[in-house]
């Protein structure tokens, strides 16, 4: 490791001098994630190298093809926060931070992947199609029955596991499973990036910044972004969106629970009534019999 990565530069120290306590915006905020990747190409490049297990020398260019005007007002319908990246001019990557488990990530990620893969121009042949990779950074465990820190999925033959094509790939980084990182993951610093996105205080970020120059760049850029009032407001708007989404989900669950309880109570009344009728019948009493 380069010795320069073991300490914060004087410039970084100046920028982070008064950064203490809880972070003003969670690092998993998807707007902050986009702003960070769009503002600092070096950070974007380093993260992609870590995710794809590439050496820095393997990357010649990393270009965001769907940039947004940072700080510009966006509503829930127009707030497109997945990042489309062209790597080395021939690989399409769709990168997204997902905080809330909406129960549809497999289907949603497949849609993103298929859109990214459908990239042929009219004059091109099928063999010219560019590789497409969908990468989700999830703050929840996608498959609780088989948790994994970093998983890669390909299209393959289910009998002999022959890869149908290596031009399609789905990757999932579970930020909650850092303890499960493999030696290879750690070798490419993926565990440190996950810890970066899970950090809750400036102290945690500054400790991570001491281990890697790219993380130092990321921490300084986050500090600058969260000092920008317009960007911070957009981040806060996303946090409000998360809260409203969670509130609606909680209300839906409550309503569903109350409905299920009402149905269960009604069914219990029916059962008890049938039991009573059966008991009366055994004693020769027919409540439907009219008295004369």
C-alpha cells in the first residue's frame, strides 16, 4: 500500500477539521451516492474497479452517460438515480444504491440489465453488442435464505453450468454482510467501500480515509457536497421520501393485519356457532323448529 494513503493530506485535514459527530445525510442516500459519483470521477473509477475486481491500469475511461444537474429540483417520478456508466468505451454498467427493500429487486434489476444490453445501433451486427453489467448496492439482504456479501449472476446452462454469454452480468453488493467478504473482495478493498457507505459518523469516515487515497477523495467530496445547500436539500427530500414510503408500508401492513384479524374473528364466530348447533342437535334441540 502506498504510504501516502496512510494519512490525510493537509488539504483534506483543513476541509474535514470541523467534521464531527453524526453525518448530516446517511451515506446510503441514493441522491448523495449519485452526486458523489458524478462529482468525482476518480472515486467512481475506484469504486467500479473494486466492484469488478479490476486493476486501475485496466481502466482507460469511465464516463457517466446520464448525468443530472446536481441540486436541480426533481420529484419522485423524474428522480432517476441509477447511474449509467460506459467503461473503456465498450461495457455498459448500470449502478444503483437501493436502501428500501420494495420486494421487487430481482425483477427491477433484470429490467435495468435488459435495457442496458439493448444497445446496438442500426448499422451494427449482433456480435458488436456491448457487455452489460447491472450492479446494485443494497442496504438489505436480497435472499435471506442465502446471504452473501458480493454475488455475481450469469445466464448459464442449469445442467452443466456452461455460461451462455459473458456479456450479461448481475451483481449485488450487500452492505449488511461485510463480515462475509471473501479474501478476494478484501484484496480489492470492497469491504472498505461497504464500510464507507455504512458509516454513520464523520469519525468513521475519517478513519476509513486514512486507509486509502480513493476513500480520502470520497470523504472530502462528501463533505463538500453536504455543505452545498441545494444538494443537501435534495438529499433530505430523498430521506423524506424514504420515510413516507416506510410510513405507507407500515400503514398497509397495519391495515392488512387488522383485516386479517377481523376475518379470523369472524371465522372463529362461525366455528363456535357451528359447534353450538352441533351440540344442541346432539341433545335433540332444533333451534329452527317453530313452537306451536
